[in-house]
């Protein structure tokens, strides 16, 4: 279900030299790129099997004369096969950045290509579109901008009927969008939003996936919250996106992944989330979460985390909206099964993708913070102990686990009674030994709540050398006051 | 991480809401120096919290994570010809045929056989070229609809619409799917001459010549007609290229 129809392994990823890097180093190189907002993801469709190149080797870089020759042949050749062949040769050459540069510097080359793109020869049109697609993959914004004359046609073709061609146009648009603000500034008045809104009604899965990709790139633009997201929200796109995320036999994972990310970019921009809640986003995403947990149990399929991640993010951010309370949105997400599903996903992350644990715990925090019902579920479904098992993963995870436990404990004695006796106190004594200030700080908060609502815990704490554990931190500026206060409580109790 | 065995059963069972335990807070809970407050957290777009997940998304898009399926060979079939009357194009792959069909035979005007990239443009063409009522109405009200889907502006003349497309929608001045209809009536409000498209005379169609060749249209067409092999037909009728000078005698 997750195998890609087409794809091509690239030695460099967004300009970050990655060949030869260990996976861990690759990760940190990409993280650095993201921090510098350089992370540019593109999708390249390459249909040729490598052997088709004929010589059995990668296509060569083309010089100016060759580019000119191929263009002339494509434009004025006599045999259709000859014209098509010329474009195929050009396309292969355009896999190289040097050829791309040569092409755009050649006068009239884009005009010729656009002419072929709009010709009435279907196969020439397709090959011309593939040439544009190669150009769209360039990491130079000058090359993306050289493609500006083609954009009105790419948009026009989105309302056509040839699904392969539409798919190609969409991926090309998506790539151009991410590379250049000038392209986006042109595409918006050219009507990209209505064009996408019309195209999203296509029954073809490949088209929908491509559309989701293009839309996700548009939504990631830095000017998106002011200039793009409002018109997206005003269109019919949100309803269609949510439809594509409804679990059931028609759910296509590849399509759902794209639209889940689209939703995430919209929601975290916080332009008008109540509108999405009004469209039923919370209940759709909640049901999808249940579905994902079911899928995780059934199969070992890699790739489910690709969909789980944006779904978790959307739910977490939506839960912070005031509209959730007033519109009764919380009603949509009071189902206890959501907690069960989340823990099944947490276990899945623990085994397959620990870096996503914080995202799952973030949702757990947002579910439990203001909800006595969900806190009760945690207790009645025996989920405290599994939660504690996550503590050793990392400091970030530890802090979040302790925060969720605080959410439960702060609700009062009825809740703390259920946390006692049990593994909680020994665990806290253990986390007090951590060196990370935030972990210790959160442990102190939890201890305070436990002492307050379950005073019997104090004695056991003292018996288990709790004071010494506390005193280890009495010099630490951020912890001193709380350490002192707890010490007093313990000694008085 | 060990989950309680009953959890899967809970997921499979029906929806339900846990009856909450009674909440009873002591004000001392939030008293200084303690500062914990239970609250949902929101993360904005660029927050570093999203770093790891974003990197994975990026890798997915670059196809590094997933098994890269080899691009399947286009399935070849025994050569067959397009079945549309008058078209003799031959194919050996279904994908190619699909694209050919949609491009040349998909949105075809039944009056003049011109092909259009979309139903939207075809509809506009039929209205503006073949509907006599349109001509009458357009003398009294704005009838030329903007070609951009979603834009509801209408204009008195095709020229005004072109201006709108260029100024507001940033369309190219020589947009191929908006060539004005050549009208022999001197009383007509349209004068396509200035826009330099008179030589084409074939509005709203997918042109057979690339733009770069347009300064010498007659020469190009002649070259075309001699060299196109007879096995290749264009659905819109190759002969049309020679009739560009012939005045339109009928309004369909």
C-alpha cells in the first residue's frame, strides 16, 4: 500500500550533500537545514528505467548547440517520432543542472518549449511537460522563474481530463511553488486556488496525491498565513480535504498523507481554525486516529507514521482552540477510544520511530489537561504504568510524561488515590536523580501534588531516602525554592 | 513498552466516555514556588518541536525512506489506431492513447472541430463563436466571461477581457487559448488587428505552430502541408490551416 509508483534516489537532498553520510549524520544535517529554513522538499517523477538511456549510462550534459538542435528538431521535425525523440533527448539532458542553465540562457528556448507544451500533438505536449518538470526540480530560483511563461498553461491543463498529464502538471507546479516566491506571486492571481478546488474532484488517486503535494508546498510558503491560507479556507478545498481523510474503504494512504500535511500547515498557521472545527475536522481526525491504531495492530507496514504524525499535530493544535469548548467541539473528541488508540500509537513509535514520541505525548497532554474524563480513562485503562515505561527514552519525553502525570494529579485526591500506591513514587525518586533541570523540576511539581492530595506518600518518601534525593538539587537556581518547600512539607508531615 | 491486554479490546469496542472521578482542587496546589498549571499547548509553524517530524516528511518526499519501486515499464500493446473518425494516429501504449484522446478528441467543438484543453474553454468558445444569441446580447451587455476559473468578471469585448487577463491575472499577452474571433463585420466592436493576432485568424484553439514561428505563418503552413506524412492526422482537420484567409461565411 505504500510502495511508490515512481521515484528516484538523489545523492543530494535539498542541497545538503548526503551521499556517504551515516543515517544519524544525515538526520542532523537535515535538522540543521530545517532550522535555517532551507529544507526544500521536491518530488521528481522520472519514468525512464535507467536502462532506457541506451548507452547504459547516465545521460550526458548537453551543450548550447545540442540544446538548440534538439529544440529545432522538436519544433520543425517532419516525423512525429523524430520530434518526440528530440524532446526525450533534451529531457534527459535537463537532468543536469548545467544543461538547465544552458537551456534558460538560450534565447527563445522557453518560448519554444511553451509552444510545444501547447501544441496539438499530444505526445509532444507530454514530453514538453516532462522537460518542464525536470527544470522544476532545479534548486536555483532563477530556473524556476524562467518557467514563469508556462504557468498559465499548467493551470489551464488542470481542468483537462488526461490524468497522467494533470499529475505531471501538478508535481511541476508544486516544485516551482516551493522554489520561488515570484512564481507564487504569479500563480495566485492566475487562479491556482480555484483551479485546485476544481481539480480536487478528480476520481484519480494519482491526481489527488499530486494535488495534495502541490497544495502542501503552497501552504508552506512563508507568506502563506497572510496571502494564501485565507483564500484556501474560503474555497471548497477544506471540505474536500477532510473527505479524503475519512476512514473507510475509500481512504487512500498516499492521498491521506498529503492532505493531512496540508491540514497541519493550515492549522498551525492559526488563521481560522474554528472554521475547520465547524467542518468536523476534530471528529474526522479522531476517527482517523482510531483507524490508524487499528492498522498499526494489524500490519507491520512501514509508513503509517507518515500519516500519524500530521494527524497528531492537527488534533493537538485544534484542541487548543476556544471553539472546541463553546461549539461543543470537545464532544467530538470525548470518546475514550482516542486514548486507547493514542497509546497503541505510542507503543508503535517506541518500537519503530522514537523521535515521534514527543508528538504523541503532546496530544496526550492536550487531551488530559482540561479533561477529567480523559484523566479518568488513563487510570481506568491502566495506562499509568505504560506511560512510566517511556521515561528512559529522552529528557524531552520524560518531561512530557511527567507533565501528563501532573495533569492527572492536579485534579485532586480522587485522582491521586489511584496513583498510590504504585510505581509512581519509586519512579519519582529515580527521576530526581536525573541531571536535567527540567526533568527534575517537573518531578518536583508532581511530588508536590502527590504530597498535597495523598499525604501518606510523604512517609514512604522519607523512608526511601527522599530527602537526600531532594538535597542533591538545593544549589540549583531554578530548583532551589521548590526543593526547599518540599523539604519543609516532608519534614512537617 | 507493555500495554495492558484489555486495551485492544477497548479500541475494538464501541465509543464511550469515562465517567470522570470527582475533581477537587486545593488552592495550595498552585501556590508559589510551585507553578504547574494544566494547559493544552499549541506549537506554531516554525517551532523546533516539529523538527524531527518535518525531516521525516522531507525524506519521504525525496523517496529515501520508502522502497523506491522501479518505474514500471509502460505496458506495450500491439499497435492500434485511434477510432475517432478522421483520425489515423497509431499507438502502442494505452497511456499515450489516453493522452492523445483527451487532448485532441476530448473537448472538441462539434461545430468547427477545434479541440480545447478543458470543458470550460470549450463552453466559452461555443458561446462566443457559435451562438448567434450571444452576438446579439453582447451588443447590449457584458458577455465575455473571464477565462480564469473562479473569476466571474464579464466584459463587453474580447479585447477588454484580454486586458483583464493580462493585467489582473498576469496571463501572457499571447495566451494561446484566447485569440479573438476574426469578424468581417466593420460594425463589430472587436478589432483584433492591434493585438497582432490577425494573421492567425484561428481563435481559441490549440495552434499547430509554436509561437516562435508565428512571424511567418504562411511559410510555415506550406512547409507543414508538404511534409506531414499521410498517416498523421490532426483531429481538428489539417486542412483548416489553409482556410485562414477565407472569410467566414456562416455563423453556425
